[in-house]
């Protein structure tokens, strides 16, 4: 009887060690991840690549409607294009970066503005510099202050344009223009967002579906691509009228869909018990990942001490 070829004996002898170790790690990590996800505030971004005014208007409109329902909303602008959310809320803010507020002339209260119906807006705009890995005591302190602000909210909604903040976003709502070039660019952003993490979710709001096509037709074509590429579907949020501007561009049922969906997320955030993993805590971990806390140093010192004994 012919013997099957075997792997090199040395590799075969140690293979079981790696398999069992990896299985143990996977099991442990899944438990940790499950606990982490349960305690994590879910943050949502609204992404409109082709029309900054529409994206800002949608953020403002959704934020106000959520506030009217008793949801504590914190809006954050991470899109430098004009007009910003503050403009659409009728507020006059300069749109300084977070770093600008490191100056001693500012108080923590200067970071937060109150708009119509009590909706909260972060005064500074987030930029790529705010998430760059660069130890900075002022940055750490600022993000700690923002964590305290976030504890008083039910949901954080970010107006987003670039993808640098994607690692700390749980769900993104994409406004997709039903034109060939814009549609392809939007799909690239959806794909880039979802493939970064299996737990991330995407919603699609279709604008400007052409003659012979409906918004749902455009959405289904996107879904066909997402299912082929990474085996999942975004959820459909409705359509926009591309020929209109301002509030008239938004179909009332589409806005209701978004508000209803975000209300569910906000209420789940509110129900989290125990330690909450906030948006700004995750942003701080991303921006200050090269910083070691005193507690971490203490734990590492204990390990070194035990090894040397």
C-alpha cells in the first residue's frame, strides 16, 4: 500500500501546538469582543461625497427631529467643506479644528453649542490631525473632556467626508448619487467602510434615480455588488429628489426611516449598563495609541519584576 506523503516531521510534530493555541486565543477573544461590543456606544456617520450642503442639511434635520423626540444628540462635523452643520442650524461658528481649542483661553463649555430644540453640536471640526498617532498631552486631555461630554448624550452623529475616522464609526449612512461616476465612487466608499470590520453596517439613501429606474433598482444593484464582494447587504433608507435643494430635497418617509433607525440605536445606547465604551474613548485610543498610561506601566513593571525574580 502506497503511503501518503507527509509534511516534514519537525513541522508535523509542532503543528498541534499552534492549532490548539490559536483555538484557545480565538475562544478567549470572542468572549472579550462580545462583552466589548455590548458595552460600546454605537456611533453613526452620514456620508455625502457629492453634495456637502445636502449632507450638512441631512445631519441638521435628523439631529433636530431626534431631539424633538427626547433623544440627546451630539452632532460632530468631520467634513471641512462649506456649508457645515452649524450653518444649516443657523449658528455662527468659525469651524476651528480641535487643536485650536487647546489654547488656555478656552473653557470646556466652549466646546459645545446648543442649537434648535436642544440639539448639541461640537464647536470644533474633527480633522485627520486629531486621529494621527502622535503623543500629545493636550490632545489626551481634550479627548478626556469630550468623553465626559459624551456621557450626557444618547447618540453621536458625525458628518463625514474622508475615511480617516472610519475605525471608530460603527455605522455609516451613505447618500448615493445615481450617476455612473458618482455611484462608483460611493460604492467604493461603502465597500471600504464595511470590509474594514465585519460588525460595521451601512445604510443607503439614493438620490437622482434616472428615468426607467427607481431608487430601489439602484439600491438592488449596489446590493448585488456587496453580496458578491463581501456577502452582506446594506439597508435601504429611501430616496432624495436630486432636482430640489435644502429641506425640499428630502422625502419625508426617507427622513422618518433614518430617524426611526437612529432612535433605535440611541435607545440601545441609553440602556447599556456598567462601563460604557464611548466614541471619544475609541477616538482617544486611535489618536494616542503610542501613549502608555500609568496603569499600563504599572502592570508591565509587575511582569518584568516577576520575570527577574
